[in-house]
C-alpha cells in the first residue's frame, strides 16, 4: 500500500470540508427563513454536484 494515495485522499477531504463550510455559511447567510436555512445546509452537503452541473451547462450550452 502506498502512502501517496493516502495523502491524496486526505487533501481531497480537506478541500471538500472547506468547501462544505464555505457553502454552508453562504447558503445559510442568504436564507430568509429557518427552513430556507435548513435547505441551504442540505445544498451545502451536495455543492460539488451543483458545481459540476453548472460547469457542464456552461461548456455545452
């Protein structure tokens, strides 16, 4: 087993974690009601899907 793979996995997790925190702060700060804040937190959990969708939409449209 190589340590190189473990290092890459940990750095990817760190980037995802920071993105999760940043997305949660952004979405929750934009919320006008409690339930919009809950929805914002759920959106923050899947922010990479939004990123890929928008990138592909921009590329192909």
